[in-house]
């Protein structure tokens, strides 16, 4: 499983530092890969579970954002709810990190956050919807300093 962020050029430098930190990587590995998806000690298995250096996107109009993507996820017969819970936690972890970095930078500009999990099999995108996809996406939302 690979976590990869993309952030808009122009986000506060402190946010970039957070997204590139070992502490943030361990948080993702432990809270999402292990707690939500059941991986055993993902932090000790760097060829299987890792956090890649973020990409930088072009700021076209002054609006800033952070996307966090988890790819290479095997369904392995797990219930769709496992992945819905993982997506919710992924969004929470990223939103909390963004909010804290904005607070630290005394930045009052909101940043849009979006999380995605890409699976090797289709699951229902939301319970009862009847819509299936191998991509689970959070609702994009705005995060401000906490």
C-alpha cells in the first residue's frame, strides 16, 4: 500500500514539512494500514507499506488544496465497511494535520482536503447506493486553522 499526498504550490512551508515527516508517515501507517485495514506492523515492512514524498501541484488561481491517496489496496474479501471506515479515518488524519499546520503558521486561508482509496476490486461506494467502484472518494471539504 502506498500513501501519496499532492499539495498545491503555495501552502505554508510548515504544512509541507508535516506531509514529508516521518511522524506523519508513521501516523498513516499505524492508523490506516494497521488499525483500519489490519496490516501487521506496516512500519517494519517498507517494501509493502510506505508513504511516498508528496507531489506539488500548480496553483492556478490562488486556491490551495491537499489530496491524500492510498493505492495498491487489496480487497481480500473484507467488507466494504472496512474501507469506508479507513477512508473516513484517512480524511480525519489529513484534515487534523492540515488544520494544525495552518494554526502553527497563523494562516487564515482555508485549504481544500480530499482523500481517495484505490482498491483492486469494486465495492459499493456508499452503503445502499447501488453504485460500485474501485475508487472510494471522500467529500472534498475546506479546512481552516484549529
